[in-house]
């Protein structure tokens, strides 16, 4: 049967069942518990009248002659409201959840079987009210090991209009941008925790699968993709998900959002200094400062990195809560790496030199999931070690070099072109990082290398550096976040640093994937 959670205690009372209905008058002062109970009952009755079911099916059938019994439990709601938005939403619900099952309304019902492997389909809905607004959440489970998935819509009966999750949050007095960041951090922390607790395996770094999973977790937890739940008074939950190496590759995730801002708590500030580098972490913000010294000045001749003066860089792509930080080195020359230990005991890092080779951007790499169960970081000589819960010690420099070798994510691998502005530019990216580009209407040809640096909400970050051209033109460097649109087969580039080689002055670019030969 249906389970409609009606959070009446946090709602403005409503009375009429149609769109644009006026709210019921408040109960008189001193009317007592009986009057309040009567008012609550009237509110709930009005809410129930505003949403009914357009399709209901509960029976056990045999869909195919050779198949086993299948239990169908299908409940599909509809909004009782005139207007195009309600009609469109009702039609969408019917197409998504009812259309495939109407043919079984007249099918003969058979006896349920005790076969554990028999498939079941369960579709149901919940309604969460906030004044005249409702958040309608559909849930579907089709059997098997996957736990099912949800999808939500928000609708305002007072205006007869569909509203976004961001609009609902604003009506609750919340800042949608701040809530968005809370959701992304919650999703990424959950994903990283699950991977460190056994979800990770070595093959995930092949083809950049690990990077793709982290990117999908960010991309699919945007506010427009979330379900809004009010399970009880003063409790707001946003339902999204995170990537998983099991089953369908996605697991549902609920993140609770405080409806009232908590009193600000003093933030623990984590710092460390080593050589010409220092780091500071405070809450969700982190910076790395590099001082101009003889060891950083040598980068100009060795790597083409010129540090004219002391400079502080924000750290991009950090989502966890951290308990320790330590700077060490890898390699022979001054090659600083900043290590961060999360509250879940997992190591993340920023390879400073590797990032700066392609631009003035420092990005936190994917966590080293096998460097887990950590309690503290310590510098041992030039390198950093991780102290683990069982008393063992793990050297991080070899793991850092191994993690740096992660392949370019498969979404960004292939041949792409840009034929806008009556010109033809192209880019070819290989999984090992080799890059070729023809720009300025294919008159200038570059060859170089791309490094995967981490993920940010705009996409997977690639740092690209090229060599001098055959005609003597200097090479170029740039850092861009890339995100592949599977539906349109386009690679969306968002410039983070450096000049856009395909369209000077533009920060956004769409490249079209070329068909495989």
C-alpha cells in the first residue's frame, strides 16, 4: 500500500483542494489540543484530495511462457489540479511508471511462488508537504541486487506551477548555493569512504574509470537531480546518490540538511611548512603558498615554471573533512607534494609541481584508497609516511607516483573537432595522455601531453602542455575541466587557466566527437 508521509507540523495549513486555494485560518488561541487535532486532520484531508492515484496494479502474473512468476506492485499518483504544468507532470508520471504495466490489468493472476529468484517490480510514491507546495517522490525497484532508485518533482498548488528544488529551498529560508555545496561534499565523502572500505580495486584506474566515477557523483547530485524529503518536523533530506563498482553502478544516498543554521563553531586550522612550500586548511577551504627561493627559481630552467614572487593558490577539488596535513617530496629535485588525511583515515594529495607544469592551478588528486585506516601523517626525511590504526607505517611517495600514472578518463579520449566560426579545429587525446591539436583553422599544429589532475564540479581536470611547433612557435599550456555529454556526443571544456587554444577569449567550448573509423 501507499506510504504518504505528511509532515503537517511544519506546514502552513491549507484548505481548498484545487489550484490557487486559500489556506485555512489558524486555530483560535487557546483552542486546545482537540481543536489543533481537528485542524491537522482537515489539513491532511485536503492534502490527500490534492493527490490521488491515476494507476494502481497489485497482482502476481507470468509475463512470459518460459518465465517465472512476477509480483507487480505499481502505484502511480496524479495531481488534482487544472493547468498545463499539472497535466504535463501527470502525463510524465504515466509514461514513466504506468505505461509498461497497463497491458497486465486484465492478465490472469497466478499463485505467488516461493522462488527467491523470481523478479518483483515495486513502484510507489511519497508526498512531502511544505505549505501549498508538495515534493512528490517516486521510488522504483525491479528486483535483483540493486536497491532501487528515486526521482522527484516539486509542485506549488497555490500557483499551479511546477517549481525547482532551488525554489523550494529558498521558500524554506535556505541558500541553494550553500545547500548545493553541502550535498556535493556529502556525496563525495560517502563515495570516498565506501571505496576505501573495500569498494576500490586496482582495475578502476585503468581507462580513468575511477575519475569517471567521482565525476559522475558530482555531476548527478546537482539540485535539479535531487529528491526533496521532509520526513518529520524540522528535518530536510536531499536524496541523490553516488557511483558504485557494483550492480548498475549507482547507489542511492540521503544527505540531511539543517533547516536552521547552527551556531558557528571554531574551525580547526591545519598547517605545515616544508622548504619553500606551506599549506593551510580551515574547514572546507585550503591554500598552498610557494615562496620564491633558489629551489623554486630552479623550476624555470628545469620545467619552464616561473615563480616571479611569493604566491598563494587555492586548492581545488577538496570535499572531505581533514584531520592532518603534511608536505613531503618525491623525486630528486624539489618536488613538493601536500598530503591530506581525511577524518575517515584516507590520504589525498596535491602534487604541486605536476599541476604547475600546465598552469597556475593546484588540484587535489583522487584519494589513494589503499592508503587508509590512517591516524596521522609524518615527514620522514624528505618523504611522508602514514601511521595506520594497526600500528603499521605506509610510505606514500611510491603510491603517489603510482596514482599519478592514472590513465586519461575514457570520456575525454578520442578525436574531437570544432567547426564553429567557419573554421576547422581539432584535438586528438590518447589514454596515455598524448595530445595533438590543430588550431587557427588547422594552420597551427601542436603536440604535447595531458595529465589528469582531479575532479571539480565543472568536470575532470586536464592539464595540457605542448612542445614548440615545427615552425618555431612556442608551446602552449592550459588547464581545462572536461565533461562529456553522452546524449549530444560533445566534449564540454571549461577553461580554468591559460588561453583557450580553439577560441581565444572564450571560457566555454563544445567539441564534437568524431565517429570511430
